[in-house]
C-alpha cells in the first residue's frame, strides 16, 4: 500500500525534481556566475542510471509520486541521458506519472524527438533574452539561435504549451518584458517570468528584483492579461492574453511566496534530498549511501525519506537571511 509523503504541516508531496548533474555548458549570472568556483564533484559521487532508476521507483511505488522533472545543471550534458529516459519510460508504462524536463535548450533540438518517444510529457526551456548581445551577457555564450531552434522544434513536435522560463533582472533584461509577451502571444508558448532569487555569489539585491506586480503592470500597458484558475500547488500565477494564443505566467518566489502549499522535493546531483529550495546544505539528507547499499530495502529507504520530510519548515527564511547563505548554489541544487 502506498504511503503519502506528508510533512508536519499536513502538506502532501507529489512532485520530485531530480538534478541529473551539476555540470552545465553555460555560466548564467543568476545560477552559476563565472566568478564562482563550484565545488568539484567526482563522477563516482553522482547518481548512476541504476541509482536514478531505483530512487524513481521508490518515490513512485512507495509514495505514488505523480510528477518527476529532470533538471541540472544542464541535464543534456549527460552522455547517458537517453538511457535515463528509457528507464523512466519503463516505469511510466507500469505507473501513471508525468515526466518533465527543464533544459537550457542548446543540445535539445537534436535530442527532443527521441526524448518524446521515451515518454517526455512537458518541456521547459530557459531563455533569458531575445537579444543576442544580452543573451551572451547573461549566459556567457553566443547560443541564442540554438535555443530558439529548440523552442521551434518543441512546438513542431506538439508540446502544448512549450514553457519558456525567463529570469527577469532589473537593468539587464526587464526592458524585454513586452518583447517576450509578443514572442509568446501568437504561438503555443507559455512565457514564465521568474523573479530573481538570491543564491550564492549571484549579486542579488533588492533593487535587482522586479516583483510580479511591477512586471504585470508593465505588460498590461499593451496586453490584457486574464487570470487562469490553477491548483493551489501551482507555483505560477497564470494568465491568458486576450485575443492571443499564448499564455503568461509569473513565478513569485520573492514577492508572494507559495510555501504554504508546497508539494515539491528535490534530489541533488550528488544524491541528497532537499526538502526546500532554500534550505541550508547542512540540512540536506544524503540518500546516495542508501541507494548503493543492497542490504537496505526500498521500504527502509522510504521510511528514512518520510522521517526526513518532517524537518521541512513551513516557509523559507526571510530575504535578509537568504542573502547570507553562501553554499546554496543553484547549479548544485538543481532548479
């Protein structure tokens, strides 16, 4: 009989985000600044395909998780990415869950067709500027054309909508808000504006944050946004665009957090469970030794996971405390 992943505040968790790697082919300013030296991780300390299959099986069969998202780093830098999807697809054929991917899009166009055949249901593609110069400034690479190609390919394969993730930073790309809405308006795109969040060495400050209400007001000088009703677990405030095909969403982690209805858990690339995106690294629960120990059953591992979940707080720390964290690197956590 499956158990419910319920924490001490009565929140049921049904969504697992798995970081497949802490490696990335970009150095985005908000995630992996070039000035920051990330901790080196030996390949042997990262989850193998077998270990990934086991942890997915535990969460699906023991707890009935109904959504899994692969993140990174950049998931597609893994050479065995197709094998990982094949294993996930085999689990999907026996269990009903949604399989999702977040990617920076650079390697995606060549792989997305195979990934779809292996059970990929939804795709989120990061795109922080439509301007080649600004894109290079934010990401450190001149790869805008590759990302746009991946978005086109995803749409042509029937992903509906194609979700486009955009982190908005004042004086960097906030002047493109209307351009992004125009970009999404006539196609099957959901442009998702994400508030800039504080992570180690990403130069976050309150002035650089463009809050949801300001973004919405600026967009509504040209477009009328109509609210779309969503589930209470949704992290996004979703809107249709009057008279248009596309959708606009806002991820309001800073200005209006959604901790009270959180249903997400994260597994880092090194095999540690994070009960909150902003929890301190010292509070992560190492699952890798359990996955590598054949004498520990799936049921025993599930017991440990459920017990560990009770350490989850009701909400993330206030901004002034988040700014002081120096080991919460987004690239090592997984988005």
